[in-house]
C-alpha cells in the first residue's frame, strides 16, 4: 500500500511553516520514524522557500510513502533550479541562498531531481529512506488451509530486466508530469474538495 498526501498553499513566506506543519502532521499519522520526519521537515522548508520565491499564485506539496518517502514541491516557474555550484549560482544573493538550500536537500536525500509539468511550472523532488512499524499478524495464520503448488503446464521463459536507470527515471518523471495534483483544488478536483490524504489502492486514489 502507498500513502499519498498533497496540498496547495498561497505563495508567500507563510507557506513555509504551513507546508512544514502539514508534512509533520502527515508523517506522524503515517507513523514514519523520527529521523525521517526531521529530514523531511528540513527538505520541505528548503523546497517551499525556493518555490514561493519563484511562484506567482500558489505552491504545492505532495508526500508519497512507499519504498521510502518522496517529497515533491511545485512552483509556477519553468526555469530549472540552480544548485550552489552551478554557473549562475552567485548571480544574486537570493539565487545563492536558493542554491545552498538545494545543497541541503541533496545532502539529506538519496536522490533528487526536477521535471516540468504538463500545465506549466516545475516540480523539484527528493527521496529519502523512511521506516514505519512492521504490521502485526492478525489471527492464526498457521491454522489456515494451504493450497499446494499448481502443476506446471506451460514452460516459463526467463525475461530480461532493464537496468538503464537514466531511462527509467525519464519514464517515471514523464508519468509524474501527467498528473495535475499541484493545481488549485477548484481546478484539479472539480469542486474544491480538500487535499487528498490516505492510501492509494488499485482503481483510484484514496482519501
């Protein structure tokens, strides 16, 4: 099961504590370990700080917990983020400060990147390890009937696996860019529904 939470915030300084509070409350509800919560709080603060400077209108935050935690932040600028050691990083104090923020994000993350979205703007994302308590078994599984293996009637052929990580990442980012989660509620969800928070199951997104 994958847990997803997202919300939008008006662009401005107040979006930083609001987004960090939303992230902290969500990760506590998901029982994510304290170390991951602390790192996520810093990452959200840095990404939202950069986003609200670049945005005109609103910024958006999405958290996805599966095999780790993915933090995505959208802003309305199509310009790529500039790291601290990039060629334009010292063009202005604000740019340099944003670059230092991206360096902090990179230091706390196992992977970080960005992509442009279908309706304009960009998403900067970071991934980090996250641990949740193991689920306890319910009932007495040892008393349940077990089905034996089915007879093999069709030979199983070995399948090759793609190991081009750069290609796979482009595919993943392309699929993410088709999603409108970052748009305001009245546009993205039709009738202004509150931000979705909950597990995603086959067949649709949970609330």
